[in-house]
């Protein structure tokens, strides 16, 4: 008996489980591609922006931020756009950009987490309904049923539990792994935005002292 034939024996609950597996795989590849596109050398980027700011080359810093992919570059660009505004406005612009970037980083992760949670439950539901059908058949036969027939009904029912776990366990692993990637990006965003703010404010403070002098 082939794997496909075994899966068919699992009954109608294999359909939602198949859909769950397709959704999980699609989200995994979408998130991997998305995270790959925003990979940059964060430290190098931050140092380049800091050097440009300290030399007063704001326009070059803005151009660098806009041409660099990733959330750190976008929140830096948002802050640079307000470089001549008060501190509170710069901070608000950075926080708004950061919230937007976190939303994009977490896109579809909730769906993946839901798949990881419900796939085993769907499998268990399929097993319960399969067991009900198996014992209904025993009752219809008046209890005089061969042990092999009963065992066959039971193993067919258990297929959905195995399928649900086969979908749910990898989905949970990849969900936690992707979540850790997102948390790493959020941490880098916080560190970089704080460093950027300090550099920008130090530059403004130096300019004010120079003007007073």
C-alpha cells in the first residue's frame, strides 16, 4: 500500500489537514524570502549613517537609508526626514515607522501559529470520528466481527492523528524559529534607533553650542 493510499484511508479530515500543510509551507517560504531580502550588515549601516551625520552630510544619509533594504533603514529614513524637528517629533516618527515594520515582520506568523495549534486537534477529531464509525460497524454486525476488521478500522482512524502531528510539529518548530528571527530584528531596530537618536541629538547640541559661540 502506497503512502497516498494510506492517507486516503484517513477519511475526510485529511482534506483540512492537507490544506493546513499547504498553508504552513506557503507561509514558511514567504517569510523566508521576506527575511532574506532585508538581511543587511546592521553595524556597517549604522556606522555609515553616524559618520555622515557627524560630517553634516544629511542628504547622503537620507539617500543611503532610502536605498538600503530592511526595517532598520526604513526607521532611520523616517527619523532623518524629521532631523530638523524637535526631539519628540523625531522620536514619534521613528516609533511609528518601527510599529509599521514590526507589523510587516510578523505578517502571517499568527496564521502559522494557528496551523501549528489546530492541526493536531483536527487529527484527533478525525481519529475520534473514525473510531465512532468503526464501533458502529461492529454494532451493525451484531458484535460478531473479526479482530482484523476491528484493527483495520482502528488503524485507519489513527492515520489522522499521525497526519495532524506530522503537520503541527514542524509548523510549531518553524513558527518559533521565525518568531525568534523577528525578535532579533526588533532588538536590532531598538538598538539602532537609540544609537541614531543619540548621534542626531549630539550633533544638534554641538551645532547649538557653535551658534551661541
